[in-house]
C-alpha cells in the first residue's frame, strides 16, 4: 500500500500540468516488487532515465527496506550495488531539474540508505535545498529538517533558518505530524518565547488530530525531553493519547516512551500498568533479538520475579545473536534490576568483551558502569575497559564526554592516575556547567582517597585541580543571569564539595535573581531548597507570594513540590495559612487524577506541616486507592517503592494520632515489626555517653531505658519515669534493651510484644532524644519539620519530650562531666516543672 502511494506520487509529478504520453519505463518501475527488479530496470535503461525515473527508483529502494523488519534490512547490499551508484550519479547530475518535493525526498531516501553525509550527492542536495528553503511547503520543510538532524546539523545556521521560518508560519501549520517533526528538529535552538508558542500550537493540534496516530504525541514528548521542560498539562494530554493506543504499541515504541518519561521524571500509574500488561502479552511473540531486547529493557524493571526469571532464561538463549548495541542495552537492564544470575551476567560480559572495539566513548563508559554495578568479577576485563576509557578521555574534546568518562573511571580501583587524564580534565573545566563540575569534584575526591601518598598529604596535582574547580564554580555562579538555566544545572547536584564550596554562593546567586521566580520555576526551586536543607527565608517568602498569586497557573500535581520545603524545613512564610489553603483548593478537585504514590507523598508532607485535609485523608485511606497503590508500587523502582511504603506508614501513624475523628485504622503493625527486625540498632558514641550520664543523674542505670519502642513504633533514644514529685522511678525489672560494648542495641526476646508498664498515679514518662545535625537546617539551628512532628506525636502518646541538640551537647560550655550532668538535670527536671 505504501509502495503504491509512493509510486502514485511519482506519477503525479510526471503528469502534473496536463496529459502526456504514457511513460512505459515508469510503469516498469511501478510493477517492481523487489530491489533486484528495480536495479534490473535501471541497468537496462541507463540512457533513458529521466529525473522522475531516478526519483521513483531511489524512493522505491528505500520503501522496500522500510517495509522490512529492522533485522531483515539489507541497506549495505543496496548501497554497494553497481546500479545504485548509477542512480547516485544520475541524481547528482539532475538536481537542478528536481522539483522541491523530489529534491527533499531524494535527500531523505539516500540518507536512509546510509549514503555518507560527506558524499558529493548529499552535499549538492543540501546546498540546493538551502537555496530554495524559503519557498518550501511545510511538509517538505519538516522532512528537510529531519535530514539535517540526521547529519548532526541541529545547531547549524541552516537549522536556525528553519526555526525562523517555523516561527513566522507557525499559525498556518494544521498537521500535528509536520509540527511535531519540526519541533524535534529545532529543539536545540528554540527561545523561551518560541518554546511557549510551539507548546501552545501542539496542544491545539493534538486535540484535532486522529487519536490513533501515536507518533505525534510521542514526538511532542521527545521535544519536551530535548528542551528539558516538563510541561505537565501537555505531557498529560500526550499520555492520554498514548494510553489509548497502548494495545497497538510494540515493545520498541513502549521502550522509547518510557525512556522519555523517565528523562522528564514523569510518572503515570495508568500508563505503567497498561504497558506492563501489553509487554507481558508480547513475550511470546518477541523471539528475535531485536524485539526481545526492547521487551527486556522495558519489562524487566517492572516484571514480577517469575516473569523476570523467564526473561533471563530467554536472554541467555538469545545472547549469542545479540548485536554489540543490543548486548549493551541488556547489560544496563540487568544492572537496573540488580540481576544476580551469574550465568547470564558472565555470558553478556563475554559477548561485550568480543565487541569492545566497536563501542564509542559514551557506550564504553555505560558498559563499564553496568558491569561494575553488577559486581562482575573479571580484573582482566576491567583493566581493558579502563585502558579504553583512558584512551578515549585523552583524545576527547567534548566536555560531556570527558565528564562521563571521568565519572566512570573514578569508580574503578586505580593506585596511580595517568597524568594525561588530569591534564584533559583540567583543560575542560572552564567549559563545564555546575553539574559537570560537581561530577569532577566527586571523582577527584575518590582519586585523592585512593592515592597511596594521601596518607601523608594531598598531592599537589589534585590541589591544583580542586583550586581550578572551585574558581570555575564561583565564576559560573557569579556570571549567571538566568534563573531557569541555573536551576537546570543544580537539578541533580549533591555531595560535600557543593555543600562546602558553592552552596552559600548559590543562595546569593538565587537571591540576586529573586525577581525571576515565577509560577513556571517555583516547583523546581522549591525542590532544590528541600534537597539542600538550606533555609533561605527571602527565597521561600518569594515562592509563597508567587504561588498565592499564580496558583491557577501551577499544575495541581506541582503543589507537592511547592509545599515541600515549607513542611520539611518547618518554615511558615508571612501568609502561611493562605499558602496552604490555595494549594489545597488547587489539588482537591483533581485528587483522583494524582498518581497514587504522589498523593501519598503529598499527604505525608502536609502531615509534617500539621495539616490534614479531610478529602485527602479519606481518598488515601480507602480500599480502592490502596489497591491501586499496591499495583503501582510493583512497577516502580525499588527505592521509590520503599520510600512510598514508609511514607504511607508515617502518614497512617500521623492520622491515627492527630485525627482520631477520621477513624482511620492502624494497619502497619506487621510492616513496622519487619522494619524493626531489619534495623541495625546502632547507637552512636554520643548516645552511649548520654546513657551513662543519665544513669548517674537519675540515681541508677535501671532508671533509664534505651531505644524504647512506643506504640505506633517510634523508637525513643532514652526513656525514664518521674513520679508526681519529679523523682526518678526505677523500672520493676531490668531493661530488656541494653547497649553492648560495640554500640549495638540488644533486644530481649519479648521486647516488641511487651505491654507498657502502668504508671504510678501522677507519674510522667519522659522521652530523651538526641538530635543530630540531620534534624536541623544546614545553615542554622532551625529544627526541621519531621522532628517537630515526632515531638507532637510523642506528646500525644503521653511523653514529656526532652530534646538534646548536638550543638548544645558538643558545645564548649559542656566540656566536663559535671557540666553535662547539670545540663541533663536542667533539661529533665527544670523543664518538666515549668
């Protein structure tokens, strides 16, 4: 069918303008059903071939290939055929005679047939197209833009010209395929204004297009990924169309979409559950290496243990047929699912070893990382990989390549670092963004620790690198003038170097750009402040005011990120009540559109802030929602799965303690018992010191219990009981919880099940908690929200809570035994009396 359409298109171009004589040669081409037949016609009629014949012949050759599965294509055979060379020569000689459609179609087809980008035919076709570009129809312009992208010309002046034409003619484009194709092609060059215009037009065209065409929304999502812009409403519209088409998607398309979603940090429960089921349906038909690889990559991380075991068995059977790139994809999937199938890992590694010579720099880095994280044991292979990475790094001129190679190299054990590596890193530092600089800092820290001379002093070569690194970081922050770009660079930054060297300067830079804070970047800025635990009240006040003013523009799901720093950092802006009210009013109407795990996280954040909207609580704690949450958790990465389960427990506990009127049952008893058994029970040296002091202050070690488990499974560092006269009460039997010499809490057999002893009349339980640095904001002594919630809950449980901040216990004032004892007496007895 496609072939007939293409030939008919050729005929129309031959016949347009009026009736002409029948073209017998064109009819001969038309009835060809294979490449050999086309070449036979071309070989017998070289002298008779017109520009239309050449165009049709080349187009049919690509169409034949396009209709074949990827693994059955014979592009290299076509490219090397003598008659294909004839067609190329004829095409180059007849470029001036081609109309605009044929010119672009010819360029598109020969590129798809792997003609080298530097071939004179390609060069002449591109040059001629540039001369005509202003008169191209939009369909030809979009196809020409694809051709430029194929040649890695996304940043070229010619692509800039296309972006300008797109900007001028955007309102006239009514075809979602044409628009989405152009959006991807010019994505590297769009300004914020053009970006917003493209998004608006795409949003409109997605509503008017045939919903069965899933490639259009996929391309729109790819555009958003390319520009690193998570436009939630447009993403959800694309997702709805893709979700509707899941029964028609193959493993390759599913794998592509899921990769795009992951890059945009976009999760949709309904889509993940639907594609999981679709992929399971495709297992029996995915028997060739190409389709199976796509299936394995997409389904593996979501599959049940039983299905995953079956996939691993099939992978082992097909392994010898994998191409070098398929085996790379499988290796990364094995690392993601934390595979422990040694036979499969060894087989994949052996195939990789045979193909080391074909991998490019980033691919070699990906392979090394996957095998290292799989704990693959083969020193000889890792030595080869290390040498390959070093050679690539020394030759590379691209900062992103040097960054990736350096990061992976730092994972491998190495007693001595090559001077060439240090020189190359030093050469690119001034070109790096903040994220790359942070990556280099982490790598250098590992090298310093692994260097044998580190025991005596930090080698000068590392000192110079770190000095350059610090200077580049400060200069980049000092010269930054666009908040959105700074936030993009800060998105994944963490670690000691950033916190110690750049965090304060970063806050100064962000405050300098405070007027650029808008509803579009509030969620990203809020997440950064939460992640760094840095309390910056001017920024948070601005976030609050912008949110209150622009709440209708902020996507309902972004209210979670927006409120998070206020809850976690325990900060109330001037209009705190209004801030929470407008956010709650924003998300409540859409409460059933949330992904289940995100709604749990939102509920927990609000609970930390002592806020319990009844609609939210009742939505989360109902059977249907919890069933959907369970189904979703099976598809999520392990870390997010465990975090969500923990937050659900903590929210359940908070609601039971603070909102008994909601009558939500406590259903996490077994879960908490499992957590308790898995815990390491380690007590820090400071806590051991406090335990000894408490024994002396209270008149005996049997007056204080350590690591006491409360109802609802809080663990109190130390517990004591004071009678109505505020005198310590000894426990009737020795505590079943004691600290060993190594700082381990030793639990008695019945400790979890023991009923709390009844208190004497008028007595008071006292909980003594040591608050380490994590309990406070990093730049102040301001206590974070989770510690405040814990205090509220312990008080509800009947405790008088004594908190011992680390900065008080470790202060100069408390440097003697007597001072520590006096401090504890004051905390326990004086505060209770007041």
